[in-house]
């Protein structure tokens, strides 16, 4: 067989292109990286999110931009990442990624195929908080609710929020009725409690913590399986409603366009933060959160487990947000 110079030239060119493509894949990142938060600035996700951006900027050789894209309970920012095609876009989000599929018929993305799990980031308890002169215990709160169904109120961070769904699940399991009062965020929810507008607050531990320490509010239960290290004297909901558990967690995802090397590299660069004395671990523990950094599979398992759970809660409560 005769091989012409033209054929040799073409083969050489193709080989060069293939090598170039391999080089580009291996050289990730080759442009700035975007880390999207689908919530308004100031939320719990900002602590690890901004910390990750700073650490990765120093280690990847490219700037990592922390970008808040709030709206529709986390849907707007999540859709943005799910549709990204540049291979350099990531998402740090909360339990909302598991509750949104239960609440909306058309998300505009599939959480199992359009997003790649990178790692669980952190988790913390939801808290049930009352004013200083409120019920002495969670058992007493439930007893009052049973005496007057629907009269007591509980505040959350909004219709369809993770706190709303946790509250709905808790009422279903406890067999009591309380009236839901939604607010635009945890801070307004806490303000309403202190003003006497609601009977209890349901939300992330970091928001009521200063008021608990000041003695103007009391935490009467946490929703995790075991007592929270930051509030060791506060009982779990499960001590009154056996088997109940709910955790506020945050996870890091990549757009499906991200190459495997991107996920491997990010996990490798974040691994030192798992050290017992890391600055990020210290900062999170001060707000009642536990740093996780587990890798992809535990995050994928949370989605597989919790999406069906929240769909059942939503169906039983007759909830739907469109």
C-alpha cells in the first residue's frame, strides 16, 4: 500500500489535534470558574461558598467567581447552572435541590442528569424556637396545639421553602394542626417571633442563635437524629415524635458539561479543608453547622432518598408552588 505525503500530512494534523484536545482536557481549568449560589447574599451557603472561591482561586490558577443568582426559592440559579455548557460552572445549594422537584411540575432541568454531584458540603439542624416566655418544652407546644387545632402559628422562610416542608412533615408525624405563616427569609421570620406575631420559629440554627444566647428566645427542639453539639441541652424532636429527623444540608454540584477532571481537581484542592483544625470547620461550627466534604456518592444518595420523601410530604399536605 502506498502512503502519499498528503495522507501523512493529514494523519499528522489529526494526531496533533487529538493531542491538543487531550491537553485542553488535562489542563482544566482554562478559563475563570463560576460558583453559583441560587440564594440571596447573606445566607448560610455564603460561608463555605466564598471560602471555596478563595481557596480554589489560589490553587487552580484561574479566578473563581462567587455569583449569587437568587429567585424562585433557588430555581433561577439552579437552572442557570444546569444549562451551562462551558464546563466551568458549579452550584452550591441547599436541601432545596431535593424539595424543588416535589413542588414544581416543570423545573426546566433534571437534578439527576443535568447536574453532577461533587460533594456534600455541610449540614446543620433545623430548630424550633419560641420566645423566652413561650412553652417550656416541645412536648408542651404540641400539647397546646392539640388543645386548639390551628390556633398556634409557626413561621418559616417562605411558601415551599425547606422550612415549610419540614414543618408540614413534622405536623403530619405529630398529628397536630398549626397555622403556617411564611416570611421572606429567616431573619424576618425571627423578627416576627420576637415581636409576638408568631408562636414559634422553624429554621436554621444560625439565625436564632444570638437571641438564644441573649436570653430573648429559647430553642425547645432540634430536628437532627442526635442532639446538636452547640445546643447539647436541647432535646431532639425524635425524643417526643419517635423516628422524626430532618437536616438542613448543602451540596456542591457541577454542570453536566464539566469534565471528570474538573470534579477530581476541585475535590483534590478542597481536601485539606477536612482537617480537624481547618479554618472553615471552625467558622461553621460556630454557627452550629458540621463540615462534611464527603465526595459525590453521599450527595447523590441524599437526592435519591429525599426527593421521594418530600414528594410524599407535599402530596399529603396538598402543597404546590408553580
